[in-house]
């Protein structure tokens, strides 16, 4: 259910796989996305199971309505209705921030000294729009120091698999050169994870660990590019309560 859960200096990071839930195919089985066609009751149960496995209150997780943009919201509680943003920041301990993905890159950041955590959904459009720099900037506005920020990126499609037209590769690389890539079979591709890393490093965030999982290659993870109609993984970040 929880593919990875680690903590460091008061910050927690967790990433789900696709197993341990109640959803039927094609959302089998731990689908955590509420806008993909799955039964709403199944999604609620899956979110409850995932939260319980992490010792979190299921009603105390902040979910976004992700729109592939760069807007970042500062929150101290879950949205009444998932807000159309792709980044969230909190100063509230024990409030978990969640990112939904099925190939895009989930970006989790924390500065435990400042008591600031942030999360972003970085697909190809969000990478180009600058959601990751916007997230870092918002955290800095609330006391975070880039050199202290601990970063994680979760399971995502890798540059060896994310095939795109040549024109798209060129347009992305014009904004984020480090995202220029080639598939394992020799065609144009985009490496969003490499682009995210470059954007973080350009803003002074160098303590980054990235998942080795490529969602398109892993049968244990949802992949939109592989399956089209499928579920969503979740990535969580939260700070320990004092």
C-alpha cells in the first residue's frame, strides 16, 4: 500500500503504490484520485486506508484539484472543495499535504527548522509553467531557507519512456534545458524529473532524493500513458507535531 515512507529531522514523506485498496479494475486497487471515474465510496475508503497506515487523520489530508498550472496556496486545513492549484504550503504541524499522480512528478519539500512544508504536482505543463520555483518561493516567503529544505520526488514516468513529438521536446527544453531527453528506443522525450531537479538546484535546494520507480515501467504503479483509464497514486508530506 505505502511503497515508501521515510522521515528525516521531523519531516515525513510517503508514496503509495497501487495495491491494498478496494477499487475494481481498471482502478485496481488503491486508487486515490477522485476525478478519474472510480466510485466515490471506493476512493473515500482507499484514502482512509492509506491515511490510517501512516497514522494520519483521513479528514486532515489536504487534496488539490490539479490543473497543470503554477498556482500555489498556503493552507492550514483541508479545502472545503479541492482548490484548483498545483502547489500547497503549510506551517501547520501534522497537516499532511497530498499530490495525485499517474506519471507526473510529485514534489515534496520540507524545512523542519522553519516549520514549513510544501507539495507540488509537476507534469510537463507545470514544469514549463514553473510550479516548482513558485513552490520554493512561497515557502521562502514563510521562513524556509532553500539550503535547509529537504526534497523528495516520487514515482514518475522517466525520460527513457516519456516519448513526445520533437517540437514538444524543443519547446520544453527552451524553458528547462535539463528536461531534454531521448527514449530508450531513440525517439524524442522529456525528462520531467531531471527538469524538477534542475529547477530546485537553481533555487538552492540540493538535498534531494528521487524515486527510482518509473510508473510506465512498473506494474505496481498507475500509469496514464500505459493504461489511459487508471487510478492515481498519492504522495504525502507532513511535519511532526511539537
